[in-house]
C-alpha cells in the first residue's frame, strides 16, 4: 500500500472558527510581510465547511472586527443584532424575570448568528485567499518524530464494517508541516492524543464540559421580536446541577433554542435530552413554539472549565487553539470570538516562528505570551473559578459569578474543584440507595411529536449520515460496560448520548449493548461523560456526520 | 475520446424544504448543495472510460455561480476541465431550458460521448439528457447499466422494468443517461483537490430567449388526507375484517 | 382530442397503459375534451384488440418493420407523424422506462411541452395544471405547461387505478396508420431483451411488502411474518433494528439508510414508525399497521390499523387469506 504524502508549511486541523481564523490570518501576514509564500492547508472532517458547526449562537464581533474589518461589506451572515436581553429564573410552571441583566449576559453590540452559515462564509473568505480547504478529511493520528509533532495522518477511506478494504479503498494521507495548529474542537481526538502523549495538562485543573442540545424552529410571525436573547436558569435542573436554557430570535420567525447541561451531574439516571424537552414544555417556552415547526436538531459538548483548565497550548511543532484548548467563557456563554482570537494568535506565532526558522516549543511559546497579553486572558482570568464554583450548587455559583464581576476575579486562592465531571456521577445505589425499581430516566417526560421529540427523531433532523459499511467509530470496552458499568450505573450512555447511539437491546441471551454509530452527531459527550471512561470517539470516515444547516 | 459529463447541483439529501414567500420556488438562502447523486455515477463512468480509452473528460453544468462548487468537486475527482453556463435564472430552470442552454454551450466542442445522470434529485423531470441528445442531433439511450466501447462503436446495457435488460449498439457520438449504482464512486484525493484549483472552468453566457416547457405554479408540502381506520375486536375478528377491507375497499390484494 | 400512447413489449400490453387511460379520462373531464384516441406502435395486433375491446376510443395501430423492436429513433419518427396527423391537445403516457427513453425527444422534436411523472390533475378547464413530485417527494409541485403544440404528460405508475377505467358501450374501431420511416436513420440497434437475476433485492419494484420491526422480538419468530408475506404474495422487508441485528440482510431495510418504496400494499408488523422508517415507505398506496402500542407513530400514516398482538393477528390473517 502506498500512502500519499503532502508537505505544507502550516497545517490547520479543523475548519471551525479557530482554524479558519488562523488560515485567514496567515494569508494576511504573508501578504503584509512578503517572503517565500507559505503553503497552508485546512483539514475538516465535514464534507462542507460549517456542516458540523453548532452553537447558540451569539457572536461577540470584537475578533471578527480585527480579523476582517470590512466584514459587513463582505457579506458576513450576521442574522440579527441583539436588541434586548432577558434572563429568567424558571420554576416548574412559573418564571421569574430578573429585573437586571447580569453584566456578563448583556449582549448589546453582539449578533445572533447561525454558526453554520458564519463558518461557511469564513471558509469562503479563506479560500478566496488561496488557502487549501480539504473538506471530508478527518485527522486520525498525530505524526511525531521524537518529541516533535510533524503533522497528521488522515483517516483511511473505503474500509468495510469488518475492517477490510473495499474496492474504493483510499489510504489516509500523511500531511507534514513545519507547524500544525490543532483546532479540532471540543474534546478533539487529536488534541486529546497530544494532551496525553505530551502531558500538556500537567498542573492544570481537570477539564470541565457541558452538553448543549439545540433545535432550530420556524414559529408563527410575531412570536418573538428578532434580536431577542433569552437565557434561563433553574428548572428543569436541580440545585446542584449546572446549566440553563437559551432562546435566540432571528428574522422571519426563525428561533434558535437549546439547553445546556453540565457534564458533572451526580444522578446516573439524568437524561440531558429529557431536560431539554422539559425546558420546551415549560409554559414560557411552549407558548413561543406552539404551532411552529422544528427544522433542525443537534448537540455538541462545550468546554466549560475556563482559564485554569487550559492546557499548555504549544509544543515542538504544534499549537492548540479554540475549543480544543478550552478557550471559552462559560459565564458569558461565548467562545466563538475566543476561538477566532486564539486562531489568529496561533497564526501569528506560527508565522513568526517559521520566518525565524525555529518552530521548537521554545520558539512557539510566544503563543502563550501573546495569549497572556491579549483579550483572551483579560476575559477568561477573572472568571476562572466560576464554573468550578457551580460544583457547589446553583446559588454558590451565582454568588461566585457576581463576585467575579465585582472583584474582576482578584481572589487570593483559586477554588479547587479537583475531579473531572464524569467522576462526580454516583452509582445507582450511591445516589438512590435501594429505592430504585426501574432504569428509566429520572427526568422522564412524555414525547408528543409536536413540541417534544424522541432522540431518534432528533437524529433525523440533525441530517446525520455516515457510510453504513464502515467500522464503528465508537470504541467501547464492552467488558466493563456489561460487567461493571451496567450494574453500577445502569448504562448511563443510553441517557447522556443525545443521539440514541447507545442502546441496550434485551435479548434472550441477556442485555446487549448495541452501538448505532451512524446516529452519531459528533457531540463527544460519550468520550467525556462515561463514568469508567471506556468510550473513545475516533473520527468516522471523512464526510460523515451531521449536516447543521442554519444551526 | 472526448467525453462530456453533465452534472447538476441540487440541495443536499438531508435538506428540509422551506419555500419562498411566493411558493413558486424554494428558499435558497439556507440550502446546502451537493452534486446530484445520479450525476456522480455518470462522472465516475466517464473517468473509468477515459482510463480505459484515453482522452479527455469535460464536466458541464448549467446553473448560477454556486454550481462552481460541484464543478470543482468533479475536477478534484479527475475531470480535466469544466464548462459552466452561468446564469442566476438557471437555478429553477426546467429541463427544456437547461438542455437548450447546455446544447448551445456544448455544440462547438464536438464531444464523442455525452453522459448524464438518470434524473436530478431536485426537479426530477428525467428529461434533460434525452432533450440534450435531440438538440445535439446525436443518438441516445437511457438508464444504462454498462458501457462498452470497441473500435469507435458503442454497445450499452439498458435497464428495462422488472429485471429485464437489453443490449443496444449505436454509433458515436452519442448520449447516455447513466443508472445510479452502475459503478462505485471514488473518493476525491487531497492531490486531486489541489490540482482542481488549477484546472480551467470556462464560463458561457446563457443564450437569450430560451423557451421553457413548463412553469411552477406553486410548491407545497405533500399532504396526507387519509384517516386511519382502527379495526377493533378479537384477533380473529380484526384479521377477518382487515382482509375484507383490503380486498373490497383498498383493492390491495 | 387526447391521444394516449399505449406501450407494449413483444406484443404484450404494459399494464400501466390502463392507468394512463384512466388519467386521460380524468384529464378529458377536467379539460372538457370530448374524444380520446389510443395509439400503439409496433407489432401488436392482440394488444390493439385488447385496447379496442375497452371501448374508450379509436385505436390507431402504427406498424412498420422498423418498429418491430423498440428503438427511440424509430418511435420518435413514427409517433411524430401520428401526432402531426391527429393534432391532439394532450398526449398522455404512463411514466415507464420506455416513455422516459423517447418522449422527451419526441416532445422536443414537436417543440411541445412535456410534464413527467404527474400524479394528479388540477387547474381550470381551459388551463389544466398537473401535480408532480419534486425534490424526491419532499415537495409537491403544481406545474402548468407553457408554449404551443400538444401538451405531453406522463403519469406516475400507481397514481391512477386501472380498475376505475370507464369502459365504452362497445368495442372501438382499429385504424392502421401508415408512417414513413427511413430505417437507416434509426441509429440504435437493439438486441433481444433478457432477464437477469437481480443482484440485490429491489424492493422498490415489489407490489406488496410485509415489513417487520422490533415487535417481532426474535429471529426465530420471523416465520410468522414470512407466512403472511407468502399468503399475500409479498416481499419481506424490515426496519433498521432488525437488519442491524442481522435477522434480515441489509438489502431488505426500508428507510432513510435503506430503500425507499411505494408498493400497493405495505403491512408494518411491530414497527413503531421512527421518522427514519416513515420516509422510506409513507408513499405506499395502502398502509396497514399492526402494533401493540396504540400511540406508535406508525398509526399516523396507516390507512388501517390494528392495535394488538401481532402473534395472534397475523396467523389469523393468514388463515383468512388462505380460506379464499
């Protein structure tokens, strides 16, 4: 078998906001500074730019303004400027509107966008600058030479479900680069490999994640003024559970709504998708959606840990940017502008290092210095303890959030929340004692197929599609699953997965875990939340996955 | 051999329909597009024929600016160059206009063989290929499962209904509409994608005054008027009643 | 006048022609057209007799040595002459593979509009319109023909019911029409048709389908469904979980990751009706659902539903079917 190879100056893995901002910035620097032209390639697992992008989304345009000052003339798809913010505290059937919007949730000057449309546009901008955008190619493994990252191997294509090559078999390509910028998103499979191999998270607090589930709706005219941003706290989550809802109104009756659940809940029977359905059933939300039509569904994990969980983002031959590095402000619920900013800074660092002829870790450490001097640190450092504080419950978290704003985060000591979220999940007996009779979700709610849907229907609306004849891209240690995780936790994967990938099929021979891999919407929750960490998400054949049009 | 392959860009498979306010066409703003799947098989067949017989593959499309995406994709998979009849009005053009536009652009090229997909996944007229052949004045055959070329003669296997097939011989130049599944599609390679950027896309203006054969009055979501009749009673009674209704009412037996 | 072009192979009338006749009768009613003529090309005396016996209108036989085996060039040349002679307002056919092969060329040669795959007739008497699927059935389009000449329409197979044909009082006359065809201008040289074992099960061609879902419980219970399929003369198919479990091969899967079908009869046994399954079968003419769960979404698309235990109902159905 001959493996194709490709040599570039800068390889960017992941065509999201971070990766594309890096690509555009590199092209700009090249134009400004001249010199030998750099070859720049962007790898993206989705076939089309933006297809795997999912976010709320409210965009803080500060980075966009710096990257593409004439973004308006260039037709950046910003659906609506934010006109008004509302924050509600929900109880089961009532709601309390906060009289004052907490400063972090004030969105004046921001835009409601479809991240899918925005990234599609960004990719067009990058390609207009001569960048090679390779859609449908997933980075499978990191290529190293000694302690140095030298590039990425893309996944083989045309392998059947038994692992045998099909007639169309096309081996993965080895792409080598002077600098590889990893922008493979939240829980990126390659960044995960880097963190482990190079121990980049040493001395940092454990990463923290949440799962966001979102739908796009068309609702009757006049329901919600375009530019309205609504956030909610409280119901259907309980005191010690982190998360909340969002509703963003775009023009022409299009509404983006979703629910975020911290992936550090204790109840093994909690189902985040059920929480989302309960949120939609709340009178405040149900009223808005009544008579409307759900048009898209999707889910994605988000890095919530903040500044103290960001790994060392540079090493020999490589940088990490965007969600992959955890650059997200969970208190403002915003990460796009930070992803773009870190992408830009990574580009500048890579450019300077290549021009200096030294792309070692020592040289690329300039990236850390740039981050420290940038709005990224200015924004993330003060709120570095907020998510961790939510581990102590909603009220403590809110108090901390308020304190963070008042004091700009000048605490003497950081809150130490020393365990990864999945370790906080309790066993069935630990959480329920002996009361338990059935393994149904603790927050079970009915599905009416108008307002609320089951996960399988959601998957249909996510547009998720994979070549069916390929090996499962979810590697599960099935012994642990059936012998330990099942009895102790009652197979929580069947609940935390928002796409019904994991299913326990009852058969005469006993229950069996069935993996519906082609349902996967690439949210990464299973890789994060499994209590025994026995699920590993690897990229399926390039091009497979959701199709998040308009999300 | 000089082979033309005609491709169309259509909304991606998982697209959820959304109509324009006048209902006469879809809302195009939020659609993501892809190569019409039947055309992908035609493209693959043209590449295989070129590998066997040498020559050139020219990928042709009539549509708005956005169709460059699928032209590039075809070039990345191996087509040598592209022909693009470009006009915004072509996004909702019917088969008559599309075929006439293509014929005008292709006439000078004197192709030996023209391949198209069976039909498009958007309007689905299933006419464009045959109309194009008529306009180019070349013979055609449709729903082709196999293509043989020997010494300038063409022999093709055409699918009939119900598991029947037929071999048909005809002289070149000719046009064939290719049945989906005739071959296995290759993947685009990185090198192919990079090479595609340097290949030529020749743009051709839409000739004026092309006559459409039909006009869309309105699009709608298909409605289902029927009421479900629940049949009760014991298992035996319900089964008996169901069989009776299938025989007498639905005439489905 | 409406001209219906009948289809035959080896002298045997294609059954879809009867549906085209029904569609033509309904079009005649809608458009206020009083007369109908049927043309049949090739060596088809018996088929012409069969058509004439229905008494729906004069039957024109178009025989010529060049039309003995079908080739699009020959059909276009011959039928163009017939149409020019008859000047019909509409030319109606069934949307068969053969119609797809020559009608677009014929309409183009006559500079006439062609609407394919129509499922219904709408619009006003002076300007009938046609319903046809677009975007793979995701949308229905109402289209109106534009331009002069006769309007060609091909009707989707199964859209009209052959048994609704209004037969005439007596047999119609059969009139041979002479056409001139330059045999050397027919460029396609067809060989004898042959049948080939289908490489994969093509469920889209099945008239009846019995599909099983999780309600069948185990592979060992499949014979229950197979017995019903046998009694109905149906193909067996399944929803995704059954094929995922390997109880039936993947090629029998119906739905978004399997085949899309629209048979005359679709019997869903123990299928809840996930949207992924529904998109693959909701176009079926008659849908029967048998399921324990009265709330199963399959009942929303079914014509007939029985809420109950399929292991009791299905054998009773088989017994009932075998009685007759």
